[in-house]
């Protein structure tokens, strides 16, 4: 390579040669460094990062407190495997997670740590089945729960996730509320009861798993009354209610967890993504009597609860509290929402502005009576935004939803800059 500007083409050629086509990269960029809500590619170009590693960097890139915590832990112990010996960062973290999830409920909680969100989901299902001695699991259309065999089966989208990979048994899907499309909580509950009547009796169901805000499914928020009814229904039938908080958790919706907006207490909660600011860690947190259902040896994993990741997660939680990031996320979310609503008033192709807290999205539709999804326009806007220095990605069953997952440490001026870039992209694509 003779000059800096030649690095990106060379590295992308390297990617094409050695990385399989099934592993997609949303933007044709190679990143060199990051800080806060900004990224710089290997050629030195700056981008506003409103993807955040797909909801992983809620606390921002390279937060100094997190970096310091990892560096300190690095000099003590990096890995020992919790199934061999215990270490304090793991113990401190599971205590904090139990306190955060259990809140003031007065119910004893326990937690186990794993590596990825999909691994947390898999273990939550194992725990629920061990507790109930039942086989079936119900998830929701449009939901995303990981890329393992069970995670893919639970996921309520056919493409690109299912392909010809095969499916795990005893999994059933039911519709999720969608206010924009007129699918109410009442209709969703009727569909669930119809599922009980026609496909699987409730006494055979171990668990119902739901995202309080669907992430990859299009940033649809479950109405509080729906989650409350679901909680009552699962208690009636002895079904374990699992809240998948992998993307909606850790301040993304303005509270620690998305389920807290509904005032319910789930049986199990899965966490990952922004728990440790980019370090690979996940967990299942839940009622102690349910978490204790698997017998000794039934839970585990070599890297689960790695000491470095635990140290990072503890620093994340402490920083959230010290910097009051939950309240800040709400403020930033309102600023972004108002900007998106102004753009919607100008462009009818923005059919909906939705989300909770700082977890927002716009749905791109065609100018027809059905408000048909328009994934092609969405992709063009994403590409134009990147050209202007803003990174965003798509989601939704039809990939026509543009989502925003900026860090909670984003500055107000960066919100305004992102809206300006988005407006320019809309003008170039739609006018």
C-alpha cells in the first residue's frame, strides 16, 4: 500500500477473499478507532455512530471508566472459568443484576452469566423447561432471539435467518401488537388464545418469550396493557414469562429494562449487548426458585462471565448511576423524536416514527393506500446517510425500517448534526 487512501479497498478485498458471504457487513467500511458516539475509518473519515454495534454501545465507545476497569482487571485475572473457581467480579455482577431486575419486588432472584444474547436465550428456555417439566415455547412474529438453532427457530422472521438451516421442535409463533398497522393488544391476545385452542394447550407450554420492544423486528413497542395481560395469562397457566431485554435493556428505553414501563415482574430476563460496553457477556436473571430448577452441572459455559467482561459490566452500571444516563437517554430520545417528526411532516414516505426512549425508528413506505413497505428506498437513504457521515442500519420484517441506536452519551449537537445529514439524504433520495 502506497498511501493511506488505499487502505479501505485493500482491506475490503481481504474481507471478500477470506470472510464467507453469509456474514454480511452493513456498510463497506473498515473502522480504525472510536470514541463516544463517533467512529473513524482507516482512511481517517469521521462518522456519527447511530448503530452502536447494534445496541451494544449505550455507554459510548471507549468510556474511560470502563477502559480503566478492564485494564485493572487485566492485571489480576483474565480468565479462570467460573465452573472451576469463583472470582469476585462475577459475584458482584450477579448481585447487581438481581438487584436491578428484582427491584423492590421482595422476590429472591439469582443470575447466571454466559457469553452472547443467543446463549442467554437458550439457557432461559432450558431453565423454564426444567422448572415446568413442559416442552413447548411460544415466541412472537417479528421477534429476534439469536442465531443458534433454537434462537433462529424462536425468531419470528423467515429471511435472512431461517434459510435452510432446519428448526428446533416445540416452538410456536403468535402475532405481536403493531399500532401502525392497526393490530391491537386485544387482537394479539385473541391470537394467542387461538394458538392455545388450535396448536398447543397451555399446560404443555414451558415459556412465552417476548421483547418489550422488538429490535430487529422493527422497533415495535409492546403496549403496557399487553404485557400486563400476558403476565396475568402466564401466571394463570403456570407458564414462565421470559423478557428478552438483550437490545431494549440498560437504559435504551429510558428505564433499566423495557418491561419496567408496564409495571410487571417477569419470571426470567435475558441481558447482553450494552451490559458490558462491547465486552462479550450475557446473563439470565430471574426468580430464585425457577433459576434453581436445573440440577448441578445443568448450566455453564467455558467463557461465561469472563472476569474482564464482568469488570466492564460493573463499571457500566456504576457509570449509568453516576452520570444519570437513564434520564439523559430520555432527553436525547425526545430531541431525536421531535426531529424525526418534523421530517415525517415533510416526507409522506416516512409512514411512522416510533420507539421508546432513545430506541427510535422510522418506517419507510410507498405512497399507496396500503402503505406498502419500501425496503429499496430505505436502503438508498441508509447509503446516502453514510456518504454524509452518519451510520444507521435497517430492520423490520420487510427491512423497510430505519433504526437509531446512538449511545446515551451522544451530545445534543450530534443529534442535530445527524438529523441534518438524514434530511439531506431524504432530499437526495425522495426529491
